[in-house]
C-alpha cells in the first residue's frame, strides 16, 4: 500500500478502537492501551482473518507499565498483514505457473538431460544434431508441420513441375517465404529506418488544419500532455478529461505515429479521416470496450515498442510497427459489450458469420479493414501490394490473438520457449526469435507481437490502482448488463455476469494471479523494461483483497 492508503487503513482502525476506549482502557493523552486487552483488539479488528494471535503478540512493544502504543501497534499490524498476504499470493502464483507446464516441457527437459549424459559417452556429432533438431522442433511446436518444402526441388522431377506449382500454391511455408521475400526486396529499396525511429525535424502536416474538428492543428496546444502518454504510469482518464473525449483517440494515435517516424508510410489526410471513423465505430454506449479502451491498449503497445525494446528484440521494421499500433487501436472495433460466449449461446448474426470462432475478434478485424478499404479512408494506399499483405497478416494475427480462448495455450507455448532458451531477466532475449530462415523469422516475430498485444489487452489491472479500479468497475458494468440480457433471453448466465451473486473485489486477486501475471511475468523475463506492470499488478492484487467497496461502488449491483 502507498502511504496515503496505509494511513487511511490505520486511521479507520484507530477511529474504531478509540470508540471502545473504556473496554480496552485507551488513554488519549499517552495514546496507549493496556496489553491485557490485546485479545479484544485482535477480535475487534478481525485480525484473525489474516494473522494468528501469537503473531500479533510478537508485534507488541510494551512500556514498563504494560501499555501499548496504539499507532505503532496498528502500523506494525498492517505491515504484518501485507507481508502475509503477499506471501500467500506468491504461493498461489507459483501453483498457477506450474499449471502452464505442458508434456512438451517435460519431453524437452528429458531430452536435455539425455544430451548432457551423452556428452560424456560419445562424440557422435550426428547424434547431437538429431537431438538438437528434436528439441528445437518441440520448442517451436512444429513437429506436425510437413517438411516437403525442402524436398520439392530435389525430389520431384522437372517433368512434374505442375505438382510443385500446386504444392507451392497451398504450402503455408512457401506462401510466407514468397511474401516475406518480396517484402525484403522492398525494404532494401526503401528509405525506412531499420528500427522504425523518427528522424529529427519538423512535423509539417500537424500544423495544417486538414482534419475533423481541426484536430491536427491543435496538436501543439496539447503537446504538454503527450510526454505522459509515453510513460507506464499514464492515466488515460486524466488525459481525456483535459483534451476532451473526441480528441483523445486521434491525438494519441497521431502522437504514436510521429513517435516512430511513420508519416512517410501513409496518406496523412486520410489517416486523420480514418481515425475519425475508428472513433465513430467504437460505441459510446458500451462502458468498457469502447474508444478509450482501444487507445489505452494502443498506448501500452507503444510502451512495448519503446520501454520493452520490442523493435530491437524482434527486429521489427516500420511496416510491423504500423501494423502493431493499428491493431492495438482497432482490436475491439465495433464491440457491442457482449462476450463471445454470449454470441455463441444466442446464435447471433456475429456468431453465424464467424462460425462461432473468435466471434468478436473476427468482427473487429473485418470492421477495421472495411474502413481501410474505402478510398476516402485508405491511409495505406501508398503501400505496395506486398507490403499491404504483410501488414494485413500482422494485424489479423494480433487482433485474433486477443481472444481469451487462446490464452492458456499461447502462454504455455511462450513459457516453454523462454525456458528452453534460458531467457531470464532479459538475458538471451534475442533467442525468442527464430532466424533459421525468413519464414521462421516471420512466424516468431508474429508470435511475440501477438502475445504482447494480448498482454496490452490485459494491462488494465497492472495500472496504478486508481486507474485499474475504474477500468474494473467499467468492465463489470458490461458483464452485469450481459447477465441481465441473458436472464431476459432465457440463456445461461455467463461467468461473473450475475450482479446478485458477484462481488467485484473478490474476483480480482484470482484474475490477476491466475490470468494477468503468468502472461506478463513471462514477457517481462524477455523484456525487463516492462517490469513496472508486474509490480503494479502484484500490488493491486493485495489492495483488492483488502478493498472495501464504497456506496458509489455498490451502485453497480443495482441495489
């Protein structure tokens, strides 16, 4: 807890106990109570929920006349509770992380032990090569992928070139090699900086009034706020209050674009119009999955690029950066405030059109490209066809990866990969990328980009508590609305959507320790520059466990 919140808790306890002054023999002059009433204080404060009476006795600092200083006792009691709570959460987190282990992890560990044993028994390099091949393929989950591509030209006779053509047409690896090879040629002839950073100089297009509500010409007016948007402690709600909601998404999106010097890739005027369409496509009647959430996720995506060194670690170019930021911006475009499970149970139009697969995420991707496809909003019109296909593939993968149905499999794979490469605290971080060939490079870049964007979508409970608390009650407003609709439609009430049985604070420690931290902890091992999110998430878990809802909070239950 912070000092403000700590003193608030102590103040609450102190106020309660001083009203019991006769029972505990509290003396206001010396600010003490009698040690013989310690058990009563223990019961009054309900400390048994957190610590034992023996532990409380060990805290007591008595004077010669057997009196206990009240403030010192309360402060020490609070510290003890926090230590105990943090220890219990750490234990729970350890058990959760063990749950992400897969049979593949155990196979890799066994093969690794076998490799060490054989090093003392044989010098057969072919044997070690085969073991390394097995370990690497299990790590990259490619053991069921066909390897006919490498045999196409040398095993199939020239007279059967039609077979090669057909196989090339439907080979995923070959398609990736073709697309990436084309993009590589384009990059060699482009003026893009290799790391996507902005070159120094003026930003002329922001000084012209060419967009909705003259947003771009107002850039300098709000420039003082943009420095905060590049920090992990950024408070989007404060920013929005300062500049106005309709300006929040466009201004921050423009600032991110400039931050990486991406202006040369786009039609500037159409980009501004595109941002207006994105803002409009997000629904203001949806409390959580709206324009503010969209730009909030994009802001964390930008932090991954900057603080997390994702650009350097994954060797991203400007096309990748633009795709990553745009995916964050559009990842919930057109969200209607209902979960995939609801749409599947209700057999909604969205579920029908997506065959129940990643219902919302598929809709969001389609909405984004429906806007881009319109000529007046196609800010990507200057891209070559090969560049556009790469950007589209990046965006589709990143947005679909925000489907929680993929969470456990993806986190398990990332964890296995990081452990097998001995990536810890930033050491060996570059090994997360497989540079065996251009196809493996593209896939491994895509995978880490997808996991990072998924983490951005789960970053709200790793913000400062004041911000996290606000996001939390906004999402539960959506959940409870969905539960009401499900009752009206005779559908099963979804998880945590029943306002009569759900208590918001009780849901958060489990969500943070079981969902948020396993993903973020593994990513922070790769990108330690993002460690602040881990620290805040752990702190928030403790604070939620102790949180007492205000009357304003309780309005969410409709009481």
